[in-house]
C-alpha cells in the first residue's frame, strides 16, 4: 500500500500540475463535482476571451453569460462521463457570442480523490480551421469531379504507375468502353492494347517526367471500334496527389471540315483566277476588305477599295441607287442583285451584273458577304439593238405601207392596169432585194456600192437617172452595213415622200470617200431639183434613227442641212 504523501510532497505535486496546465497551449479547465470551475489555464482564458475572476467558482454552464450552456457538453458531463472515467475526441460545434462559431474536440478525464470530491479535467482542442479546411477540400474535390464529368473532352486520371485512376463519362462514351474494364488498368492495356500508341508512350515516359505539362500534342491513331481518330492531347502532372490528368480532344471532324474548307477555297481561288469576272468580299456591315480580282478588273488599288471606296468604280449616275439598294440588303440580310455600269481598266465603262449573298455561321449570324460582278455589256448591247430593230421594224412597216401607197400613186399614170401591175410589182421586188442583201453575204462583208444601188432601186421610177452613186470600192462588215442600209432607207423614204424623189425632175446623189489613213469613211447625201427642204417641227423616229446610227452604231458623226434645193447630209464613220 502506497504511503500517504507528506504535506510538502502534496504541495510540490500541486505546483507541478499547475505548471503543466499553464504551459500547455491547449485550453484546459478543471471542474469539481458540482461542475464548477476550480481552475483553468492561460490558453483557456486567451482562447475564449474570459478572465480568471469571472471563471473560477462559476458553474461551467453559466460561463460567459451562459455561453457554455451547450447541450452536447451537458450530455458529455452528466450522462457519459459518470459512467466512463475517460472520454476522447468528443466533437462539439457551438456559436459563442464573442469568438463566433467553433468546432471543438473535448477530451475529459474523471479523477477520483479519497475523502474528497472528484475532479473533472476537460481538455479542449479548437479544430475549427481544420474542419473548415477539410470541408473546403471536400467541396473542391466534389466540384472538380463534377467539372471532369461535365467536360466535353475525354479525360483520364492516371496514377504514378500510369494506371487509370478514373475517367469521365465522355471518355467512356467516345471510346465505347466501360468503367469496369478501364479503372485500375494500365493505360497501354486499354481496349485490348489499342492505347499502346508509340506517340503516347513518348509523351508519358519522356516528355511529362521532365515537365509539369504538355500541350496540343497531336496523335493520329486507328482504333478497332471507332476507326481512325485525330486527337489533341494535353496533360497536367499533379505532383502532390501523384496523379496525371490527361485530356483528349477529338479533332477528327474538325480536321476533315478544315480539309474540305481548304479544298473548297482552293476551288474557289482557281475559279476566281480563271474567270474574267470581279469577285469580292465584305465584312458583315458591308465594308469592303479589298480584292485582287476587283482591283484587276477596275484598276483600283486595294487600299482605295476598302470601306466604300469601291463606289468610285461605279458610274456616277448609278452610284446613289447602287449604294441605297446595297445598304437596304445589308440591313435586311437579303441577297443583293443589281445591274449598273462599272469601270473596266481595259475597256472603260461596262455594264455589270452584281450578285452578292451573305455567309452565315452555325448560329445564323452573318460573318461576311461574298459577291461577283459579271460583264453583261454584250447582252445590254444586244438588248439595245433589239429595241432599235423593233422600233425600226415598227417604223419600217409603216413606211412600207407609205412606200407602197406612194409607189401605187406614182404608177397610176400607166395607161393600162397591166402596165400598172408590172411597174408596181417591179418596185416591190426591188425593195425586197435590198432587204435581202445582207443575208446574201452570209453577214460577213457587204459591198457599199451594191448596198446603195439595191436600196435605192425601188425609188428610181423606172429610170436610174434620178439617183447617182459615186465612190471607191468599199466592203463593210455586216453590222455597219445593216445600220447604214437603215439610214439609206430612211433618207430615200423621206425623199420619196417629201424631197427630190417626190417630183419627176428631182435627183439624189449618194457618194463616199475614204481618208488617207484608211480608217475613216466620209458619206454624203445630196438632193436637188426637188421641193425646198425645211427642218421638221419635231424630231420623229427617222431623224433620231439617222443620228443614232452614225453616232452610236457606226462611231461617227453627221450633220444635216435643209436647203432650198433639197436636203444635204454629211457624215463620217469609223472603218476600224
């Protein structure tokens, strides 16, 4: 049996115990059997911001204005500890008025003392920061797992031995494998060795050990179940977890689309370079970016085309309506189609048909406009010629009836109906042969003398003395010849109705000369012996026709004088 301590030994032991309590950094509190505070250490007072005077001798539940009246603490001290001498790591979470919410681990020990009340030693460990950090880490882990699962890229998490630690849903769906046949397997053994890719081995064994990451490493590989795939690999080494995050981005369709786009652009480039049309592009707002094709056609420098500089190449009379229509199409996002005159560096003003369409992205937004200008001058000239011919046809039909009426009247002087019929039909036949002259030459070359003689034959009234033809040999292309025949017909018809050929003694002299250079023809029409010629009160179709043929069709000029002895016409036109 142990000998009782002497008073001095007991005092020394108490001093030793007090020294231990004072030096411990963990808050400690000693309670008596009534659960009143016997003593506490400095760490307790500092942690819970209370003083020794307001603590010792006070029931624990009344400390700090009853802040220690904690249900979990009551359960520990009143229900658990009486049955157990020691209780460890009892977690209590409580919000204190002064120091806020705290999470504490309580360790309690009951000390029995003979002939005296038992004491309770309560050690308090503040684990608030540790618990908050743990919760944050758990939350971050959960967030990371959700991000990995939500990623559209296939992700593999490998351990230090290159075994699969985990993979996301995209990986399983894309590579058509199950978690059971993936997790825990060597990456090279996945899919019956399909991942044993030399390029991947180089990355994982040579590149990654010397670097924390590798980025945008392209791997092209044939997989058994999903075919050939082009993949972009990105990896991150997470050293503190001894893990490797491997991201796999499928670029197969993107590469195919890019290849198709390059092929399409190459075809478009070849098409543009092989056509004489002007092609161009603008931004979504319709501002030109410049185009080599446009510059080649118009002669504008690329920097002069940008913005709205392209308008300078459009005929001044067409600019306002072109810009107005273009801006309306831009605002509506509609297809643009219009005809206007465009400057050609080689040929001057040319009629052009412009067509442009918007190009949209996957979301339906306009990303640019692409357009082409096609030269339609030949078509426009043909349309103008057709209108001219239709007008001439209408005018000529009327004139033919007038000629027939005049011929009939002039032939009415014959003594018998048989003579009348012969003269009348002869003139009609001569008129028909003049119209057929161009067809006889197969629209190649027409002799000017023959053209004049055959055109004038119906108007000779049985004698060639009323018309004199004089000029050197001259072959005209079919088109100028046809145009000139229209002028001769118009002049002869006018002379027959109002001029020299309307009277028996009237005469017409048709002559031409060629310039010394050989590229200009000078043409004259002289009437004499007929009624005095006077300017018309208004310019009818015939007058306009003569002016138009010489100035626009034949590229020359003409002047008409109305004299007392008859009409005089002087004209010149190009033979080049």
